[in-house]
């Protein structure tokens, strides 16, 4: 079982002896400024749970809690809303990201323990590990891997696994 996934500012994830390319936020990997800044937040975060599209993939093999998402699932990114940085049912009277996407980016989502204990309004939301675009173009602050790489890593992840995002120069 993997205890730690290490992500570096140059776009690589180290999982045990395996080094994997990843995409990071358009704002780089540094200290998070706030909601919408595009920064992948430096720090160490628990892997909370896995969400996936059961209509596209079979149940991911992992020791993390797993649940399927549906077309009405979203993630609240409105700092003024009571359910900020939490999964919500759409439609909702707030700004929220749709988890059921037309592209494959959210076919597998690993919810990271960023800004969730406690939730601080405006500190940032929806920080996930998910599937990358084929060209590894930047995310809105998440860590993204090729689908095969993500599914391979998940097999060795459990509740004790953390993701450490290291800023440049670390």
C-alpha cells in the first residue's frame, strides 16, 4: 500500500518506484491564494474518496471509499453558500461545478482533503486528482493523470495514503 504520493512543480508524480507525468493548475504549484486562482495548493492532503462514472468505467480497484456519480451531481464553488467545497445535487442556488462532464476529465475523481477540515469560505474548492487531457494542459488547480496511470495508482491507495504537493525548490 502506498503511504505517499509526491507531486513536484515540474509536473511529475512519484508513487513508490513509479514516476508519472501529471498536469497541474494553470497558476502553478504554490501557496493557494483563494477561489479561482488556478493554483495547485502546496501541502499534504489525505485522499478522501473516489467518485467515478459507472456508465463509462467499472468500479475502480482501491482501498479508498468509492461511489458512482450521477448526472445531477455537482461540487459547490460558491464561498457564500452553506455547502461550499462539498458535493451537491444540481440544480443548486449557488455556483457549482458539474461532475458529470461531456469530456472524460471527471470519469474518475479522487477527492483530496484540501480545505475540508474545517472548510474556510474562499480558500479554494474542488481540489481533486482526476483524468488529464491528452496534452496534459493545465487544470484549474487539480492534479491530473492519464486514466490508465490514475487507475493503476488507485489500486495501491487507501485511507492512510496522502498526496504531498511540493512547490518549486523543495
